[in-house]
C-alpha cells in the first residue's frame, strides 16, 4: 500500500463530487447538503469520493492535482 497525503485545506466535504462546484462554508452539524447542480450529498460519503479522486489523480499524474469543474457543469 501507498499513503498519499492531500492538502489539509482541500475542501473535500464542500466540493461536489458530481459537478466540481464548491459550496459555502458548512458547519459541522450539517450532515447533508444539496449542490447547485441538484445533487444531494451525505457529507462523509462526498468527502470520501473526493479524497479518493484526489489520491488517484496524484498517483496517475505524480503531482498534487485539484479536481476542476467539468465543462458545461453549473456552478
């Protein structure tokens, strides 16, 4: 196994794993939120998807890659 670190300030819980949009600050008591694209996220599941994608991007590209907004996606 390989351990890959992601930037401490990576917005894993606020970053929409569907469209790439970033939500405003979410208090810790907010466990579920809906993005502007209409996708509803469980905070922890969404963070896990984003951290997996960031880790896979690092292993594929060899650099800290931050996922961007998909072309044509609503913000």
